[in-house]
C-alpha cells in the first residue's frame, strides 16, 4: 500500500456542470470521471487483474452481497483481504449489498432493523443491517465503502418514495456510526452516502440535506437505472448532482450505456459502474464508436476488420472480426476474453476522452459528435 492520503478529491477543470479531477487514496489515484469495472465475486469475469489495469481502470467494484455468501467476508479476511485474495493492489469500492438483496434473494423481509433474506445460492437464511454491511465491507478491506440503503422500487408513489428515502437516511446514519466504529479500517478508507428520493426533486433535496448533515467523503445518486429510461434519468440528473456538495465526488450507481455516461458526465457525475461491458462481451456484443455490434451475426463470418477500426486496444490490433465471430459462435473461452477486454478498453478510452474534453473546454462539441455517431439500438437479429 502506498503512503497517499486517506481520501482527497481535487477538481482540475470544469466545463459547464462537468468536472475532471483526481481522487487520491492510499492505494493509488482515481482519475475522474471514472468508470469502475465490476468484479462481482472477486473477479472481473474473463479478465486477469493486470489486464483490467492495462485497459486504463484505476478502481474496481466488489459486491458485498455475493462475497458475504461465497466465500464469506470472514474467509476473505482470514486470507488477507480482498485485494490480496484477487490480486488487485489498487482501490476497490464495495457496494452495500442492498440492491442485490432485494433483486436476487428469495423471501426477503424488510424492517427498520434491516433485511432478512434467503440466499439465492443455497437457501440459507441471513440478515443484513447497516451495521452488518459495514462489518462485511471492513472485513473485505474495502477502500470506498457504500452506506446501506433501501432500494426504492420504480415506479413508486410519493408516499412510498418518501418513506423509503427517510428509512435510507436513518440507515445512512447507522452506516456512518458502524463505519466509524471500525477505527483502524476507517482511518484508511472512505464512506459514501447514497441520495434517494425516486424522481422527486423535493425528496432528493431533503435526502441530500440529511446526508450532508451526517457527513460523507462522497455521495452517490441512487435509485436510478432501475427501468425509468434515459430521458427520465437525465431529468433527475438535471437537478440531483447540484443538490450534493461541489467539493465531493458524485457517483451514479449502475450506469451504464456509453451515451448514458456521456450525458451524466455533462450533468456533473464523476464516477460510474456497470456490468454492461463485461456481460455484453460474454454474450457477443462489442461496443464501437458507431454503436454496439453483435459479433455473432453472419455478416462477420469473413470480415477482415477489427471490432472497432478506431480502437487502439490490443484486441483490435491483433485479431479480426471473423476470428472473434468464430470463437464466440463456437463458445470458445477466448471469445469471451477478447470481447470483454475490448469492451473494457472502449469504456476506459471513453472516460479518457471525456476527461480530455473537459480539460480543453470542448465537452459540448465532443458529446454532440459522440451522440451524432453512436447508434444506441441493437442490430436486427440476422444470426445465421
């Protein structure tokens, strides 16, 4: 571990609401806007850690829910912590487990104390509370810990959204206290709060105020990317980031598609995570500057070009679409590896381009040109 600060965020340049800067931590610096590849079960699927780093990633995301169930946070701690366990020596952000508890578990029972649930793996019974979430993330050795919150369903009535937000704020305070109780870990790690309030400006303002009163190192905009669509998400991002402190990082959880990221950066978001580049890679979808392509499609059978002619990654510099098409259609492991590596490199180059555009004061023209070219809709299924 390096001798850097516990947590320091500096903004180098702004362009409208967008910012580019650096988060400095003991395990290294995170350039913002940043995209965090998702390492759900202590691995970015189909990738070795050094190869993830080579794509430009400064930080990874680990999943509290999955790791608490298998192999267990206690076992990871006995084996030296998550960084040593998976062979990644740079910062790791861990989510709180709340979203997965509600989306993957069977027979959940929510109360003011927390959420009781049955494991989706073996049916065993567990309870996760704000305090237990903090303990798990501490055992993992997380660098950036997320507060435990209630995942508000979408759509939600005003009353339901308000009640859910208020509970999340009570849990935020308990998370803060639980995090601080782990004195040694807290001395070297950071804690982020999560703004809730569904699509309502006033509820989100109340949530932001309560979080600021508690005090966090960074702030996430939660409760988006839950099926509301891009237009509604952007409508919330037109006001939500501005309700949070300007001098702290703003993290949009679970986002997203490349054009989602561009629009969110324009609205002041600094950090992102999403399974899309890795999951899409394993299912045959490659991201390009003209939009995603399905490499399984018959038209790529004898295509001598790279996945993206303008990509500088090792995959595009070495292998042709025809070969990767063959691998993916044959269910060869190398197909998933090459597709994932390219997609992660595409996302990291997007972030580098956004940082450069903000620094040069040209974000608007860059974003407009990106949107004019990038085709979001998937191709017709013309698989042979």
